C-alpha cells in the first residue's frame, strides 16, 4: 500500500484590520467629525479644499470606505433604493429607462439595489424586500398590494412607488396605460384602409401585463369600423415565426400589429421568406421605435412610446423621501404616437 505523504498547509496570511474613520482622521491630522463631513459631502459645514484633499487621500491610502449601516443609524434611515428585478423579459426601451433612472438616483446620492425575487409573489416579496430596510422601493408591474405597501412602510420605507396600469392603496403611482399603445396601432391601420388585422400576443410568460391591454386597445380602436381582429399567439423563435408565416395566406389578414418592434422584425423576416409582400399584401407595425426598425427594409412603422425621464422620477423619489407624510400621488406617464414608415 502506497503511503501518500501529508502536505503541510501554509498558514493563512494575517487579515489586516478594517480601517476606521479614526484611522483616517489620524493620518489626515483632522478630527473624526471632519472626516465624516468630508466623506458624506455635508454641505452645512464649510471645509477648506486642502483639508478635503487630505481626508480623501488618507481614505484612499488606507482603503477606507464609510459604513453604510452606521451612516443609516446616524441619519435615521438608509439611502438604499430597492428596485425588484423585472420578472418578465423587458425590451431595450424599458432597459434604457431603468438604467437612466438608476444613474439619476445615484447622482442624488442614493444607492440603487436591484433585487432578484424570482419565485416570490405579491406581498410575500414585499416582506423579503423589507428585510433590506430600503428608504424607497420602486415596483414595476403589478406585483404589490396594500398589505405589501404597509409592510414596506412599517420597515422604514419612506417612498413606495409602483409603475403599472393601476393604483395601489398607500403607494405613489406612475400609471402606464398599455391599452393606449394598441389603440394607436389599430387606429393607424384602420386609417390606412386595413380591415383584417392580426394582433401578435407573445407566448412568453409574464408579458400578458403588456400584451393583453395592447390587444384590447386595438379592439377599441376598431370598434364600429367593420374591421376584424385576429389574435395571433407567437413565441419569440424563428421556427415559430416561420410556422405562422407558412399559414399566413389562409388567415386572410391584410395587416398585423406585432406587439413590439422585436416581434415585428421577427415576423417580417418570416413573411418575406414566405414571399409575402410588405406592405402590399400585409402591413406590419411594431412598438417601441427601436433603431433596428429603421434599418429594416421596408422600414418598420411603429408606436413611439414616451416614458418619464429617469431624472424626473428620481426627483419624485427624493421629494417623497424628504416629505414622507405627503399625500400619495398618481401620474399618467406613458405617451404613445404613431411613426409611419414604409411597412404600413
């Protein structure tokens, strides 16, 4: 039997103590209060520029960063704004909106934390979010009820803001009426003389919060015109689009609102591969007004969606944090207008 010699494990390097504000103060030759004023950007106390530089240089040399929990205890609340990660696949337009919002909040010295809460539903998710003690929570979609709002406020959240189709008791609301998007598309197609209109409804789970109202918006726009609406279930896959295109002529449709630009481009390619002319045989319109739609041939008609600026929403959050007792507000923030191009 072969004996395997034991190898000695080298001792772990000694861990350096975590630097404190007292260490920074000692190295910079200032008081701990001055360190706090400088590193927290306190404007109420005037600190000379040379002193500020010394404090920042000392903090950098020591590798010191302020302790967020301690800062929260002193202020009486955190500076954390929690944004639950979207539970549905959001497109490029909404991703850009959320990125702009995070940038604007960071400029106001908030720390934005995106929380992955897959598998959690409604008020159960609110209890998990509350454990992080955020000062504000921005909830996209319809994932929060009055009980969840109360849980968040009870844990110290000063601002709870929902971004969705309807208000939630106790929360500020940014109302996004997706039905308006479908209405714009349907009215445009009817005005162009189209009477047999298909509406793509994505099969991807979670998108019904957008697709359902958009479908109803098309129906509302076409009510009383004599035009018909055909619901078209479509997965975001080349094969699924090819199967739909293969039976397109049997559907006898002369137009399609394809939910958004991405589905419109997917379906347009499949229709053209099937030899179906756009817009001669079938007009196609999307939504979101993505750059890629302008590069498509023929160029894609679309519904341009106007979302609130990230800066305006960040300022709303900041105002509510500073005035937590103010009455809740509701703002209609989703605008829609047609951009007519060659595909319709």
